[in-house]
């Protein structure tokens, strides 16, 4: 092993070591905060190592044989370090570290064993996500892909005593599984056609035009299905809003910054392969843009602060996918990274608010800016970044996405994304105006959140600003789009903010009347019912799966069991009948023997001739 | 008297013995039936020895008689043992093996 691989191996190994220690040493896990310290320490050192890997910037690979086969191993495990994966390493370890520190305060009231369990899952998640990012082959990626899905399930269901949380966990697990099914079939088909799972080998083949396989479009579409499930793309986005049943730090880490971006990462990682199938790319772009618009419209009518953020995450994932579909992988990954920062900021800020107010409903908050000004400022920084105003990080990445889609001549997706930008600014400032400046009074005596929670918020906010400034100063790179794009996107964002201000702050526009006018009233009606998708899945589940199960149950009970019961009943009855022959009297037996011998004689005399 | 006469006699005695074995209710009667059947066989053996001028039949007969003695001794001992336990030697009542 060469030296350069040690640092990424350390990044990967530390959270795993923390997980193992916490999983095996039960007294430490039950200690709660001590378990948190172990996990945080591992994440901190991993973050430092990840920064080292990122600064080093070299491209390194290391593989070890895994599944042996004739003529070389069938699959390998290893590490693939390149700018994409090292940037992801930094993001994952950073958000993971901050979220774990934040959780110490946010979940401070939890019982110690439950807190230890939480940190055990957190370490496992960090390990799985880092393993996914570093995967040099589809197989390893799939293994870690499932592991992060498992962690997501465990952490959504952290409060498993709550039926709604348990249900949300199961829903998230199964709906992403639906996509994963396509993913695994896709990679196996790809292996069948090319004989390798390795990205490097596949990309080399793609470059040499040796990948002109029949059905490559189908294969890439199936692989994309995995991304649809994980990254909550239409029509499999329904699990993400429900996943908000988990603790808020979990939503910040898994359902905003890291795991849900795994789908985008997959598309970015396999970009050379997707580039060979323009049809699939176009589909990815269209679905992404449509998802962005659909989720944004649902966020506009949502009253639960975390669900607003969840829909906004779905919407921003749509942005990333649209960029990836337009062939602008750079813009897609850039938006992934900046979104990871400011969406984690927003979620943690929302968590701080929920922590002190004790409700998720924005209409029961209000005037929070006066009582918690720091959180308010930080939340507004995140909101401005999400709305895409310069010089914050979100502006540059969003503009890069729009530019990429425009360059790819995808006019309709571009228009949908532009409308989404307007809606994003609107719904986010709707939350800000209602919750932080609204006239309603928050229940109880709200106060500023403890430092352990504000520290990560400050750090994320500063990073959001700094990354934005850095991108602004670097310039050039992202600015491929036409000159009118930057002013236009700023104008859209300002328009959204203005509308929200006029509606929810000044009261110039009555929100009820705005929602009542004709085309909007229909949209309002549909969006409040989530476009019937949840009901549709519910109906499908009830009608199709439960119906099928009933049918199977009937067959099992009445056909399979029926045959067996019939046989066993008749065996018993026949036994009962035949039993009478055994009279227990020796004379009867002798009679039988004698009669048999007689029969034998007769047979010998007559039939043998 | 020809060989067939003897064989017919033996068959008759055997049938009477078998009838006794099957129909007698008393265990001792059944033993007597078995004796009759064995003696029918003896008649057969002796008859064949005579008409075929073969000594083997006589030797077999001697063996059969001596073994029959042992058999009766064991049989009567079993009947007595049954009587001690069950207080009866009626074959109808001895049906512990009934299914």
C-alpha cells in the first residue's frame, strides 16, 4: 500500500472504529454522552484527515481482490480518491462532525442508552457514506448504498415508540428499495455486458468507444432508478417529507446534506457512462426539473417548518439532477456541496427553533427574531443562500446549474427551474416572515439555544459566506451562461422575497385571496393534497399488495393447507378403519395365516399353469 | 393301503388340529390342536419313509417328537404363567395387543 492511500483509509476507518467500539462495548454505549465523545472525536480526526486528502488533491486508487474467480477477481474493494470524492469527504465529515456536536445539546434530554444508540448509528452512517463516496466500483458502491439506507431507516426510526416515526422509517426504507432494485439489476446487467464493475475500466472502455453495447440505455436507466429512489426524484420523492419524523440533526445530516445527495453523486460519478446515453440524460434533466418545480409548489402550502425544508431539499435535488442531466456535472456537484452547507445550516437552525418553541408549526411561532436574534440572523443567511442571492454560496451554484441547463438547450426544464427559483425565494421567506417576524406569539418563554447548538450554526453560516465569496472571486469558471442570467436569477429571487414580504409581512396581498384566484386555487388544492401521490401509493399498496397478499393467503390457507388437511384427515380415518383388523387375539392371526396359505395353494394350483 | 391313504389321513388330522387351534377358547385346547397338527406331519414323514425306502423320514420324526415334548413343556408353562397373571386362560380375553 502506498503512503497516499493511508489518509483516506484513516478517514474511512475512524468512524468504523468508533462504531465497532460503541457497538461492542455496551457500558460505553449506555453512558450516552461518553459515547457521543467517542463518536465526535472520530469524526473530528476524520475531518482533519479529509481536509488533508482534499488539499493533497492527487488522484489515487487502491484496490484489493474481493470475490475470487478464474482469471482474476470478479470484484474488488478499494478506494478511489479524486477531486469529486475528496470534496465529498470534506463535506460528509464536516457536516457529520457539526451535527454530532449539535446533537449533544439537541438530544440532551434523551436517556443515556438511547443517546448512545444514536451515536452508534451516527458513526455507522459516517462510515457508510464515506465508503460510498470512496467506492472504486459499482459493487462496493451498492454495498455502502444499502448501508446508508439502513442507517437512514434506523435514524428516522430513532423514536421508534412513536408509530408515525416507525411508519416513516419503513416507508423511507421500502420506497428507496424500489429504486435500489433497478440499481442492482442495472449493475449486474452492465457486468454481464462488460465483465467488470470497476469505474476505471468502464471509463477507459467508454473513451475507447468499446462500450457500444446493445441495451446500454436500459442499463443506465436502471442504474438511474437507484438515484431516483435515493435522491427523492419524482415519483419516488414521497418518502423524504415523511422522513422528517426523525430527530432534526438527522434530517440535517442524512436527508439534506449527505445521503440524499448520493443519487446525484452516482450520476456525477458515472458521468462518462451516462454521456453515452443522451436519451437517459435528457430524461434525468426533465425529471429533475419537474421534481424541482413540483416540490417547490408543495413547499409553498406546507405549515410544518421541517417539511418545508424537506420539500425544498427535494426541489434542490431536482436542481442537481437537472444539471447532471444537462451534462453539467460540475455545476451539479457544486450545487451539491454548497447546498449541503446551507441546507444543514437551515435544518440545524430550524432545530434550534423547534428546541426552544417545542412545535414544528410555523403558524404557532412568531416574533422569534426578537428573542433569538442570533438564530434568526443565521437562519436568514441560510435562507438567502437557498434563495440564491449573491454573494452567498447558493447564488453561484444555482446560476451554474441554470447556465448548464440553458447551454444544453433544454428550454422547458430551464423555465421550470427558473420558476422554481422564484418559488424557492417565496416559500423560504414565507417561513422567515411568519416564524421570525410574525405577530403571533410563540408559546412558552423562548430563548436563545445553547452554545453547543449555536456554534455549528455559526460555523456553517460563515462557511456559506466564505465559499460564496471564494466562488465569486474565482469567477470565470461558473460563468458560462449568457450575460442576462445572473441579473435575471437575482431578480427572480428578489421577486419571490418581495411577494412573501408583501403577503406575510405587510399584509398587502391576502394569502387566502392569492390562493383563491383561479389557476392558483387549483394548484393550491392539489399541492395541499400532495398531488394525490401519497394517496395513490397508499391505494396501490392497499389495493394491489394487500389484495395480492390476501389472494396468496387464501391459496395458502385453502389450497395448500386444504390438500394437506385432506390427506391427514383421511390417513387418520383409514388408520381407524384398518385398526380393527388387529384384534389382539392370536387365533385370529392364525386364521389369517391359514387362510393366506390356502390362497397361496389355490394360486399355485390354478394360476401358475 | 397306498401312500395316498396315509397322506389323506395326515391331511384330515392336520385339518382337525387346525380347526381345534382356530376354534378352541381354552389355551390348553389350542395346545392340543397344535399337537394334532404336528402328529399329522409325523404321519406324513413316516409314510414317505416307508414308501420311498428312505431313513431320513424316520430320523425327522424322532426329532419332531422330541422337540414337541419341549414345545409342550414351554407352552404349558406359558399357559400357567398367563393364568397366574390374568386368572384366566380363555383365548378371547387375552387381547392385550388389540389395535
